[in-house]
C-alpha cells in the first residue's frame, strides 16, 4: 500500500503493549490533525484497558521519529482566515499532550532520527524516552516565528541551568546523547539494539529499557555549560545578546549570529513564555500556549512569513516585523499575553 492509503498513525495491540507508528515517512512523520485525533482515540481506548500495560511509540521510515506539527497546513489556514482550523489543530494537539502526561502507564518513545517540536510533545510528558545515536532533537520554533509549545514551556525551564532557554531561543540541535544530558531523553540505546528492545518491551514490559540502555557519550555542549548559564540567564533577549558578544568566543559568536536570524518578536515571546512556565504547572503552560497561538498565528505577520521562508519558499530570507531586537516594543509583547 502507498503512503496515501495507509493510516498516518498505525495503532496495534502487540503482546503487553499498545503500539503506535507515526506513518508519514515522506513528510518526516509530521503531525496532521487526523493523526492527532487518532492519538486521542488510542489514549482513550487504552487508558483503562488492563490488557495494555504500556505504549510503544515509533516513527516510520528510518529518517525521523516526528519532525513536528504540520505548520504548513496551519499557515494556509491562517492566510485563509480560518481561525477555527487553527484553533482545532492546536487545541486538539495540546489535549493529546495532556492525555500522554496523565496516561497511567509507561508511554515509551523510541526516538531514532529527527524529533522536533510536536514530536517532542508526543514523547516528553511521559516515558521512558529512548534515543539512539541517530536522534536529532530540537525545538526550532523561533526560526518560523512560533514559540516552544506542546507543553515545552513547562519542560524547558526545568532542564539543568539555562539549557532550556538556550534550546528554546536558538533551536539548537541535540544529538541523542546530548538530549539525555539535557534531560529531554531518559535512556540511550544504539540503533542496532532497537529491534531487540522493542521485542523485549512487548514481551516483558517497560523494565526492559534498562537492560538495553548504555551510557551515552559526553554532551557536545559540555564545555559551554557555564557560558550557557551565564549568557542565557540574562533577563531579556537584548541582554542575552550583549552577554554573548562579551564572551568573545567562537561558540558565543555563533549563538549570537543564530539569534539575530530569528524572529525578534518570537524570541521575546519565547523568553517571556519560559519565565511564566517556570511558575506554572503543565495545564497552566498549555493554556497559556493555546492563548498565545491565537495571537501569534492569526494576528502577527511573522508566523506566516517564517513558515514561508523556512518551509514553503525555503529561501532563508524572512522579512521580520520588526526586523531588529532593539525595535521590539515590550508593551506589545506584554499585550500578547493579556
């Protein structure tokens, strides 16, 4: 069967587990509203089913676990003025994130390949979260003028030091080992051991993860940890940039260059969101995120422009409004949270 005729989320009962396979390999398993609804149905079906002892979640195709939400479709709805479609996508996606967080059994994600944005959302709120040496984990929302959502405004401020703020603002890409050290993943298992792990999970349950996990290599960002905390612990985006410039290192210069490419509005919104998220529970964070989508996606021009630049025309030349961090009005950012 072709990708168009197979379900985009394949749910099965196998051994002790309910298994879920995100099945849009050509689109790197990006989440559609249909997939989100199928997730919700599986959560409802399996929550109280005593025959299902755990859930095992994977991505099809070998290249990606899940590259995130289908933001091209969200952009199209925004351009068309279809607020109901935008609302449905985010509200139902965030309800699935809640459903995973409150699922009363282990929800085991086998992350092999790209895992970004919404892909993190269907994994990070439960566990274990297993990564391989081929995992590539990131929250790249500021590049498309969105913000870290799917409940990551709760997760990111609780990572070690200021690592979460660094990841949120720069969209830094983590290896599998990096994501264990950062706290986004829980176990490192080499790719060639995944089939054995999967079989053991179905036969024995969640405890099998520890039998297959190995010590991950050192984090690639280990030598920059103090600089991350020093620079990304500043109170505002302009202050973060000033601190990076003051570091005088190649690494800091690279981070500053990345930040200056991102949507200035999105950077300010994201930093404020994480500050608030540090004081909220997951439900509060998801409610704040949902309210923000209504403004950021439907009313501010940067989201449509960012998705165009990165995913539609792919020219890497967004025209942000405003174009510079220095020109972002703090009152305008505060109003977005009102």
